[in-house]
C-alpha cells in the first residue's frame, strides 16, 4: 500500500485533517517550560469530542495524547472515508498531534524534523523466555537506563518488518515506526521482536505506528 506525497503550503495546512497514537501528558511541554518550535498551525475540523476510538487495536492507548504520522494512522483511527479525504497530506514533512485538555481534543500540525529525534536501538529477534506472548506492545525497564520494547508484528507468511524509534523533543513520548512489507503470501504469520534502547527519564507515553508497504527491496 503506497501513498502519494505532496508538498503542502503552510497557508493550506488548516484545511487538512488528521490524528495518531502516542502517549504524553498534555501539559508535558508546559511543565518543561519549553516552547514547541515544531508547531506549525492549529488543525481545524477534527473532532473536539471523542468521536473516534484511541483504544482501537492493540497499539493505541487512551492517554490524553494522539499522534497521527501516516495515512495508515488516519485509517486506523477514523476509517476509510477520512483516509481518502486526507490522501494529499504530506506526512513526510508534517504530522498531527492531538492533545486532550479539559475533556476537549485540540489538534496541532507539527514539523517532523523539529519534533522528533532518531533514537539508537538494538533490534533482537523474538522475546526472552520469561516474557509470555503479549497481545499488545509493552515497554519494560531493566537494569539502569535500559528499556525493552516488546513487539508482536502481524502480516502474511513472507512479510518482513523494519523498525525506527523516534523520541519527541518536547514531550516525554516515544514513537515506534513499524514498516510492514507485503510478502505475497495468503497465509498469516506473527513475529515477535524486542527493541532495546536507553532512556534515563520517566517513560510516560509510547505508541507503535504500523505503515503498510510494498515488497521489501534487496537494498534495504
């Protein structure tokens, strides 16, 4: 599944809608006393009340914050019609952050390059024996500042997966991007992975974002 990428002028950004899943406290940036320089514009048109399901699927949690970083996120949260209406949004440069404040959702367009930093990780195949099968992703802290993100990925029997971990520069949140590459098999398959990384601070919010992709290319 591929999506066209378009450049969107800032004057048009208020026209487009979107959301995602992650987990931060809505006032995390305010608590730090840091201005969010990734902010571009307020997003108009998305629901102020909870007309969607942030708990839909095993990788979304209702924590007062939602990230929308791809067209697949739009489909996961809002369905086919909304995904079609937002097909021209330039997710390669921007994303949508939803913050719940006093029971009302407010949506912000942010610039990816300013909002996120790439976090070094060690990718391990499978889960350790002491970790039972998880029907939802889980992040657990081990010795010192070591954290392990336990992921169960689903696809066809020949599917391949690639991961990238992003840390928000203004909120205490981590986003795990999972590229799910179609393998051309009719049967289903699940695979377990462990993503190990380091973070000394509190871990309040995290979310996994699956991006459906065409076949894996050999140069990857």
